[in-house]
C-alpha cells in the first residue's frame, strides 16, 4: 500500500472513531456546538463548494450561485425581521472583525463585557482590540445578577464615549439591558448574539434590533443549529453598507457557497420550528439547572432562576471545574473547562425535561463521586442511543420525491 493510502486509511479510522464516539456514545453539552440536520449538511457535498463568486462580477458562470446567496439573505431577513443581511462571514468572530474594521480607527474606544466576567476574548484587549489598536473599555458587571450593571454602564458610556459598544457574551445566562443602556447614546451598539442567536430567532431571548442595536451579528452553529459560519443583520442602511462593503475584498474572498446553501436550510428550519425549539431549549436549561442543584451540584444564579438561555454555569472555582470536566469526559459527558453546560444540541435531538433529570443525575454521580465512571459511561451510552436524529427539521425534498 502506498504512503498516501496509508494516510487515507488512518484518516478514515480517526473520523469514524470520532463519529462513533461523539455521536453515538456521548452526551454533548458544549454550549457552542449543535447538530445541524442531515438535509442542511447534505449541501456541503454539492458543487457550489468548488466555486467562486464575487460582488465585482470578476467570475463568470455565477448566476445560480448568486441566487443562492440572495435567497439565503432573504430568508435571514425574514427570520430575524431585519432589513439587511450579509451571510458571507465565515464565523461570528469574522463578523466582529468586519464591524470593528469598518466602524473604528486605531485609538478609538470600544466597550464590551470583560473576559473576566465571561465576555468574548476575541473582541477584547486580548484579541481584535489589540490587533486593531483599539482602547477596550469594559461594562460594570454584577456577579450576583450575572449581567451588566445598566446604570453604571450608561454613565460609563456617557463619560467615555466609545465609538462601538458590544452586548453579548460567551458566558450568558440572561438578556442584557440593551434598551436601558443604548437609549440617548451616540455609540454604535452591536449585539454579538453568537451564543443566543437561535433563541433570538425563536423569539425567546431578546430582540436586539428593536431594543436599540444597529447590528445583530453572530455564529450560526451554537444555539442556532446551522453550519459553522457567521451572519450580520441590521436595520440601519448607512451603517450596514459601510460594514458590508468592507467584507469583500478586505476580509473575505471566497465565502464557501456550499455553507451558505446549508445555512439556508437551517434558516428555513428556524422559520418553521424556531419558536418551539427555542422555548424547549430554555425550558430544558432551567430544568437541568434545578435538577443539578437537587443532585448536589452547585449552579450559578440559583436565587434568580438560574438561566434564561441555553447555558447553565457551574458554581465552582476554575481548578475544580477543570477536574470535573476531565472526569465527565471520562464518563462520555462533554462540557468545557469554563463550567458551561449547554442544552442546545441535546434539545435538538429530542431531549425533554424528563431527560434533563437523568442528565443531572449522571453529572452529579461524577462530580460528587457517587458512582464509578464506568457505571456512568454505560448509563450515558444507554441514554443517548435513543436520541440520534435531529428534530425540528425539514424533510429532504429529493429524498421525498424518490420515495
């Protein structure tokens, strides 16, 4: 066997092992992941994945490709009740980059939630702030409410006058006080809804474009159950055109049209099923949080209802959380090292509130060392085997026609 085929055989083995384990034997509770539908994923394998198009019409033969993009943006506008949509960003981070590269200059001030309070590091002094030469300001934050202190944040914005202010966070439990902070301010307000985009699409969390934000941006693969990618939405034509014109050729050249077609299916699924899906996500997160407490696992924000998002956050120090995450992985329960537990993917697979009690019991067995890890692993495998197909999905039209 040639070297190439030896590598290929190894690659096949690795991918198969990953899929058999993560899809067939694990509880996937990473809040930044989800399961897109087979119909959505099928578009990744079709010919648009080999093609280019561009706004300057440099490439010929793109009439159908351009129609895919136009159709997807039209659906996005309907889902989010927005006048303008750009589906070219390859991730939520690229959407952040497009915003900052378009609307700020070196030395400008940018406000957001600090990474120390769960804010996204990518727009902080650790990420784009440093790269673009911006001065990062951070909203006053209340650890008890796990949210921005609206009164103090409004005063900070009035004094500091940041050019752009970001809502949204990597650790997000509750809607942010967008209207209270953005009212009567000259700052451009952006809501990075990467984590809660699916909840916003389902009308379950908050409505940033109606609450004072000029932009709603985010990832399309977290609580929103689409392919990995990003999106920019706005009702402000002048600002949107400034940002959209920067996307090409400054930030993105080929934006992977197969991904855009895949996103169109996911957007249509949210148009059709977004409300019940988002409602179930939040109900499951709240049920899981309460059940975890009942099983002796500490969870943040108990006194204010734990969460209104897809996330539950463990209430331990970082060193303990890291140990717990390692133990849970050994029992086929996958969380991150930040102590976030996300229910979007398992909700998408059909888990309900009754299953949340089982999930909480299994997590409690590991964290409190009540049962051996191999005992929990067997229980996990038994639980997930009946939840393998995504729900809230559209039927494949080609498959339907063949049958």
